[in-house]
């Protein structure tokens, strides 16, 4: 049976606010490790640690750690709970190592892969529909950050509440199902945007039908090669603009 | 100087502080447009630049183009060049600065790793290193913005009058490039097979809506 502790430890709010800077010292050695330790400092101080004791505790959290930044609070909350209940350092380290990979993958899928592009697509559709500039800006910032802040709060509070058993809560939440819905919404918006683009290409003054066909072929290229095609496309667009400028009207 | 400050703030939002996505091109571009007095142009350039960043996923600390300072440069160049040349040159400047910005992010991360490795860490030292890294990110973003504005602004001043294509053809050229990124994004959403119904429904709605 899961032992649920509803109270929050002293320093939890300060640690929550620091989580908005958890990637401040992201680096190729410890990745989020130093940021994680930075966010733990208020919790450790409020537990009465100071001087060498505090420094030792901080160093114990400095190892390599990586996760999606919005979901790092799950681990922070759980570790705060575990330390408060006297769990051994080795057990905490094992827990961090075990959960970080799945949190990273889940966050990349849900946020970077689904939620962010879907909400940006909604802003792009609004922009192409000719709405005033503040409309797509506000719609994106409010909708995207509504999900962002809710996820941060949910993850941290679940971590604080369930400690080492937070993994069960993550499974129950079925966040991948949310990602699936965002994928579907994103695909719908993507279709709308592509449809608008194809009509725009068709309406081009010179060879409209050819431009539309080129657009469809380019879309197929992206669909076939995925991320491998992105950098090359960027390079080609820059080169074409450069060449046209160099060879253009003197 | 004010644009450098804006570029620095937007660089912070991308990774170090908040990640509220104010640094996305469609937002950063519009903000820059407001800052310079033409939000509609800012939105247009930002939205076009966004199409070229949309499919990128910064998974596991992989290097991705940096969009915040690049959006500032793109909009500033587009405003300076003006007209259809501004659209093309602004986009090219934005794409180049994005790549350079992404490279400087990688260099910064190596530098911070050296700070972290140097000596035994204490709570006080960690706090200092962490906050210094945030400050370094701001300075880096501001420097990328200034460098981009200087070089791209100078080049656009020389080449603006040489742009040969009318607006519709220029936009068509850019949209064809953007379609590659949209295709890659659909692949990221699960591919055509698994999203066929919703994607085609959207496509039809988009075509009908555009004609109406």
C-alpha cells in the first residue's frame, strides 16, 4: 500500500520557483545535475543543514542527471520526500537513475513532440487567417503555458506526495494518452496549414500549379526523411536566397 | 542596445530561465516588431521563421538552432531592407543566426561543464556557478544578436536593391522550403498512416477555407 504524506516540507515553494531555472547551468558533464542540486538547496537548508553538512548534501545531488525540465519536479519532490523520511543516499541515487530516462522520454514526447508543435500550429493558423498580431501571440502563450505550468505543478506535488512510489502515479496519469490527443490535434492543424499553403502557392503569379506541385513534393520529402531533411533544407533555402541576391538586379 | 537586451532575454527563455516559449520565432518576431513599431511585419517574419523551426526537437541536450536572438535579427533586417527583399533577406539572416546561435549554446555548455568540474563544490559555489551560467547565457544571446544585427544589417544594406523576385514568387519559394519541415513534423506526429484521417480532414478544411 502506498504511504501518502499530504504535507509539504519546509522550503518547497522556494524549490518550486528555482525549478524555473533548473537548466541554468545545463552542461555536457552533469547535464541537469547541477541544476537539480541548486533546486534542492532550499529544502536542505530548511531541514537544518548548514556548513559542511549542507555542502556534503549538495555534492550528493551533483551527479549526472537528465530529465525533461518540466518533469524534473517529479524527481525533486520525490527526493525531498525520501530524504525527509530518512531514506539512504544510495537508494535515492538508484531511484534518480531509474526514473530519469522515462521522464526524459515522456517529456520529449508529450511536450517537445506533441504539445508545443500543436499549440504553435494553432498560432500559425490564426496568423495566416489574418488575425491581429496579438491574437496568435496571446492564444499560444496562454494555451501552451497553461499546460506547461499545470504539468510542472502536477509533477512536483505528486513527487512530494508519493515519494519513491511516484512512478505508479505517472503510469496511472497516462500522459502518453494526452500526447496521442495532441498528436491528433496537431495533425489536423498541420493539414489546415498545408491546405492554405497549397492554395497560396497555386495563386502565385508565375506557374502557380508548378509551385503547388513543388510544395507537395517538398512535403513528401519531409515526410520520407523526417529530421534528417531539416538542416539540408535550411541550407538550400539560404543558398537560393544568397544566389538570387548575388545574381539579381544590379 | 535595446535589441541586444531583447535578444539576451529571449536567449534565456529558450533554456536557462522559464522556458515559457517567448523565444519561439512567432512570439519573438512579433515582440521585436512591436519593439520596432511594426508588429504585423514582426508576426509575418516570425511566422515564416517558425515554419523552419517547428519540427526541431531538443531531445537529450542535442544541438538545435536557437530561435530567440535569430528572430530579433530577422525582423530587424526585414524592417531595414523593407518590402519583398526584406522578407527574403530577413529569413536568410534569421536561419543563419539560428545555426550560429545553436553552436554558441553548445560552446557555452562545454564552458559550464569546466566550471562545474573545477574543484570541490559547496552550496555557495554551486549557487554562484549556476547564476553565473544564467548571466553568461544572457550575454551570449545579446552578443549573438549584436553580431547578427551588425553583419546581416550591413549585408542587407548592400544587397537589398538586388532582390529580383516579386512578392508572390518569393513567398512561394519560401513556402516550398517550409513544406519540407511540415512533412517532417507530420512524421514526428506519427506519420501519414496513423494520422491520415485527421490530417486529410484538416487539409480539405484548409483548402476550402483559403478559397472562401
